[in-house]
C-alpha cells in the first residue's frame, strides 16, 4: 500500500547544526567542549536513509553563512542530495540546537528567523517527481509560510505523479501559532498522504482531543502509525492492525528515536518488506539511535540493523 520506488527518497523539512556537550553525561554549563553534527528532523531522516544504502535527497533551506555551509557539507558527507536545498540571505538563520547526551537533557533550540521556514514553492522547480522514490514531509515544515505552501505543493505534486507521500507529524509547539492551526493544517496534509506517523501527543493535537480514534479512522483508507513511547506502536491499515514493541537498550539520550524509526521504516518498505517487517526495522533503528552519540551520526547502517535484529531474534 505504501510503495517506495527505486529513485531517491525526498525528505522535506528542517536540517541544522546540533551541539552536544562533551564529555557525554555533562550538562551544558559544565561542558569541556562541544561535538558538532548534522541535526534537524528532515536532515536526520535523510542521513538515516543514506546510511542504510537508500538514495536520499533533502528539500530545505539554509542560511548563507558558516552554519548553513556546515549543514551542506554534512549532507554531502552522508551522501544526501542537496540540489534542492536553497540558500537564503538576509536575517534568516539555520537552526542550532545546544543539548546534552544524558537521560533528561536540557536542550536550547535557536529558531529565530528560521531559514528552513523560508522554503518557497519556487525552490521546488526542477524536481522530477516521476523519478522520485517517494516524499517524506516533517510537520515542522507546515508550521509557517512560505514553507507550508511549498510543502503542500510538493505533497500534491508527488501524489499526482503516483509517488508515496509520508507525513511525520513532528509537532513542535513553539513553531505554531496555536494547536487549532496545527490541527487544521496537519489534517489537510494527512489527506494527501499514503502513510501518517505520529506519537500520542501528535495524534491528540490533530484530533483536538483523544488521538487513537483518529489514527484508527485514518487507517481505514491509508496507513497510520500511532507511536506510544515505551509501549511501542500500533499500526492501522485497511482491514487490519497490529502492535509492535520496542527493543530494550541502554539509552544515552532520548533524541533521534523518531527520526531513526522513520528512516528504518521507509528503508524497510523500499526493500520490499511487509509493513510488519518495516515497522520492526524502524523500532530497531530507533533503539540504536538512542543508544549512540548524536542523532545523524547515530543512524545505523543496514548491516548494523541486520546484526542487531538477528541477535535480538536469537
């Protein structure tokens, strides 16, 4: 039902720079130094796909400065296509997150004049949707114009060309003017999709209340995945549903689990796996990401995922 093609999977949304306090376990205030790496939900997902051997291309915007150039260099290092990452001048700034590698980290995110939210429909020119493997949109891209219009235009274009369209709801309250606006926009975006993924808070926001019923209803004509944290997730498809547990690991930090899940899920579907197999692969990728340093750097390779799953099955 969610067919991922052989072409590059396009991922639309935020990419930025993450600063992790060093050494691991140290609070920012006591840091001896900082480890810099690629961050941002869309950047992490794209890097995760590339690490698993899937062609991936980012659709985003970065600022015309050293931080923006860092992000572009990191994308190249991971092998992620950046031909449709626009470079924006003026007062726009690429997102920066300062955080910690520990169980309950304090994270400070700088999103003033966010460059990725300056993505415009014109920046999509030249994308050959017929050659695309599919489109993943992270919900932060829908939070403001002109990025919202560009994201919806990309979703419609991909859908019209018969490509799979995936929404990772990725609700960040600080990006939106209100929950009501977020609910309306995300529901409209979900209607263009073949797969919608969100956690309990995100489905609740879209529903304006209890979210499980909306996920179940969404699954009547598309695939809906309802993530429940430590309880795993429920997947709803037309005519059936199933539950998937988590893989217990020693977590270094909570960040990146959702991005790892999405990368593992889509890579699994791209390889022709069943939905059950793909969701299990996503859960395994999430476990490996939280047990390693960073987010993009923690994304597992296909070989690492297979070894992890083989060991756990034994």
